[in-house]
């Protein structure tokens, strides 16, 4: 209930030291909203004319709260004497954590400072609105902030509510795992939808600080959960202060496995219902020495509220699914050693074998993060539960949610922006210039002639045009992608090395070098591909297909010789009979085969520049190449340097073997060449 407005006006005058009509040119006679700690009036500042919300604290609320906390704390001391309960929950410690937050919430000066800080930190999310605060008109019991028109998110019937809930998840995860300054009171009344479809967050009285160790610990726990490594999750609970250090977690692992297996059964980690999982974990706390750390109690409360709002609109909403894009972004961009280790574990697991599907999954989730952050669309890149080639289930899907049109989102910025699909002539000219710039093999007698009189690619749909490039490709060569480039460098070098050796052997066969005619030095410099080499090549191939949206060209074009990214990786097509397709040797020359005009890439009717879709895809790729040319060149130099080191290592080994005899009898003092853990050459002469 509200308290009398004359008491509120007297409080304003006493706190701010001036008559109300000197501060406000207008203030409503009655409050527009009331809560347990205060009530809010709509007013207009006399100095600036700004429309503001004036929050006035209830009389005697400080005294009332203090008495209640004292009584509950005394009860906590009694509970401490019951060993069974005290081992699992320290009520006094938990209450002290909450009590400090309650007292902070009663200090409106601190709330104002929190609002200023959170507004600055949330500027990275353009679809999130934080009201402006007015410190000059704020005191301990009176708070003045910008008035923002909107409706409660939980009561809105707009078709973008689902997207805004997903944006809310990203917002709170940014606070929880990035800035470490967490809004711990996201109840339905504190989240609004503006008329133009943005998310408003209000009331920053109840906040909590999250340490770096706690941030990293939560991300590591999610990574282990996705990999179903429950033994590591046991250690994560120790790191997050759920279990006392020094506790043997091995007896807990089977219980965790049962709970998480049941939670994961509906579609993987991304389908977990957080509230149901929390209830199941609560049962374990009665069997093992679990305790809920005070900071995490606030986190659980906030996430539970978010999930509750979402479940009203979509019963299949899964908080982990909507959190995964943010987790992916942190793993792919964070330079800290712990996050690099977490990324390595996420992609390689315990086997040490690269899981390219997991990389693609991370990049797809990153694309969703960009869509949510920049456009407020949480369903982007996911249709009928499928994002890319990964079935994610229906969690997070809301009827009527708008889809992001990626055809404009990935076309460059500023002077490099591309506003429309190119004409046929422009696409053909672009193809020719890129082919020349990348050293494409010229057409040879008998190869398919380039046909530039194809249909105008500007008639293609936005989905077809967007097939040329993905947001993930832009990310990889952006400043944020430095961690990911370094992470994949060794595998890319290994793949390029294998492709080059395969291409060299194919070239040798085409000129008649076979069997005993192949020089020993050539065999040493281009050894046959092992099964591991072929796996690396297939992984890199699959990643390229994803990045270049090669699969969007369709099976018919692939059959006619377009070949997707495989075609783009085939500069030796001129040495094969027409119509042989691109299934033979591959090379690391990205554009050579695409414009070689030979049967391997353009076999049959798909030769030369290729179809309208290929031209449109190439036109999409051009602004990305222009925009990120410096980082692409630098990364290319790194790859070439590593390849040269590999070649030098083989050459030195071959020379040493020829001079000093068999490899296993090389005498002391002969050159010894090895590959370091980071892939660099180490030679001892």
C-alpha cells in the first residue's frame, strides 16, 4: 500500500533542503507505483525540463528492517547448534550477506552511484536502456532518475518479448561473468519494454560483486557440464565454494552424474531447466557436505526470476541455451590462461582430438550473441530448433519473434559497406580481379569457358546472397578474434601442410613421376598423408564450408562442379580431366580453383566464375577481405612461416640421414631438429 503523499513531500524537502516547487515544476499528487521500501512519483525538473521518476523511501523502513534482521539472525544462531543443518547452510553467514545488501538498498545515494556505473558498463549493449541518474537531486531517502515510458516485460503481449528475454539473459551474464557488477534484483517490475522494442532495466539498489575466480569457475563448470565430465564438475563445486576444500569429491560424482544425466536427457546441456536442476541439486545437499555460498544465493535468485519470466511465454525455454552464446563469446575472446585452457578442453576434450563440430557450434552461438547484442533478436540463426546444422531444440523460440536479415549484417561498414547484390558484370569483374590477385591457374585448352552472361545475381533471395560469408568469418579476422586465431594456428598449419603435400604429389603424378622415378628428396619433403593428416584436412575443410556457407550452394551445384569450399580449395583442377569434379587433391590456395575455369571446379556446366550464387557469395566476401586485409595478411604470414619451418625440418632430417646414414644411427653432433609444443622449429646443430 502507499503511504500519504504529504509525508512523501515533507521527506523530499527535508532530504534535499529545498521546497518541492523549487525543484520540480510539476509533480504528481499521487504515486504511480509503490513497493515495500518506497513509492514513485512522476515529476518534471524545473532546471532542465526533464521528466523524471522520484522515489521516496517509506518512513521508519530502516528501523523495521533492522528489527526483522536481528530476529532472524538470532534464529540463525539457534540453527547453528543443529549439526545436521549447520553443515549444509550457515544461516547467519547467509543472512549477513543479504543484510548488507538490504542496507545498501536503503541508501539511495549508493543506488544512484550504482546506476551511473551500470549505465556505463552496459553501453556495449545498444538494445539495453539504463535510466539516467541525477546525483544532484538524490539523497539517502530520495532518488531521482530519468522517466522512461514502457510496459512490464512480464505483461507485454508484443511479439518480441521472447527476444528481449534472451537479451536480458545476455545482459545479466555480461554483468555476472564480465564486469562482475551484478544486478541481483531483476524482478518483473524492474524490466520494461519500450515502445520501440528495447529492454529497460530499473532499480540498482541490490547489487553484488563477483570475483574473477568466481567468474572463471562458473564458465569452467558450464564447459565441463557440456562435456559431461562430472568428475571435473565435482572440483568446480569446490572452486565455487559449494564444497569445503580438501573434501574428497569422488563419492559425490555418481550422484552428480544421475542428476545431470536426467537434466541433459531432453536435448543436451542447452535444454536444462535451471529451476528443476536447482531443486534436484538441493536434494544432494542433504546427502553430502554441500553449502550454498552467499554470493551464489543472489545469483540463483536472479537467474530464477529471468527463467520464470521466460517460461510464461515459452514453456520450453532453457536458460543454458540462451546463456551459451555469451559463454561461447567469452571462450573465444578471453585471453586469460584459465579461459584459454577452458576453450582447449571444450574443443579437444580429454582425447586431445580436435572436435570441429564443437568449434562450429561455438561460432554459431557467437553469431547469435552478435544478433542479440546488436539487434535484440534472440532467435537469430535458429529456425524450428535448428541453428546452422545443429539441432538445439525449441528452447528460446517464441512465436512471432523477428528473424535478423543477415544479408545486410555481414557486408562491411563505412566505405566498405555493400548495400545491394552486384550485377552480373560487377560480379564477373570481381571474380577476375580476385583470381588474379590470388594466383589462380589460368584456363588451359579444353577447360570450360567462363560464361559471364549468366542471370543477374541481384535477383537472388537474401538467404542465397548471405551464403557467401558469415558473421563468424568477420569475427575470426577482427581484433576480438585474435585468441581464436592463435588457438587454431597449429591445426590450420597442419591442414595447409597436408594439403600442400597432397597437391605436390598430385602434380608429380600428372607429369609422370611415380614409383622409383620420384626423387628421395621429394619423398622426404612431401611425405604421404597419414590418417591423422586426412582427419585434420577434413576438419579444416568442414570449418571452411561453414565459414563460407558452402553448403548453401546446394547439392545440385556441387554436383555440377561448384563444390562449395572444396572447390575453392582446388587450384590443381586444370590438371584433371573435365567433369572430374573437385574430389581429388586439395590445396591451401583459397581462390585458385574457384576461378581456374577447369573441370575440377567448373566441371560440367558449373565452370569458370560459376553460378549466380557463387558470384553473389564472392561479392559478399570481397568487403570482408578489404576490411580485414591487414589481419588476414599477418595471419597468412604466420602460416607461411610455420610451413617453411616444417619444410626446413624435413629437409634437415633428410640431409642428415643422407650424410650420416639411417635416421636411427645419426651420430652425435649431427643436426637434430624437432617440433616444439607450439609447433615452432627447434634445431640443434
